[in-house]
C-alpha cells in the first residue's frame, strides 16, 4: 500500500509479502514518485519510507484517524475481502 503525504511516500509492506513482492513494490513506489514529480512539481528525490506490518511508526499512524493498535496486531484484522457465507 502507498500512502502519499506529498513530502514523503510511505510504502506499507504486509507481513505475508514475499521477496519479489517487496522488490516490485519498492520499484513501483519509485516510479510513482517520478510520475508525480512530472505533474505536481515535487522533488524526484521525495523520500520513500518502507513500513513493515506490525512495526508502523507514529509518523505513519498519525495519518489514520482512530488508528486501532489491537487491529494492527497480528491476528487482529479481518480482511473485508474474506468470503462471507452468503457470497455467491
């Protein structure tokens, strides 16, 4: 997941991400910053901060109103994409 706060881009990496996904996500974040610099004037060297799931720093969490540490803990979050019994 990318979180763009203009002065910095956070790249959140889920705990189940494999090495290829981490590498590709980093490359995508770099391409994103370059593309944004062409349209919004930001520096192409805008920092990209990699954030590991479960180790989110306060400067990342402050961008989410009502951050719930219990839900961020391992096993505390249930994906809304989980198939429900009534889904076909």
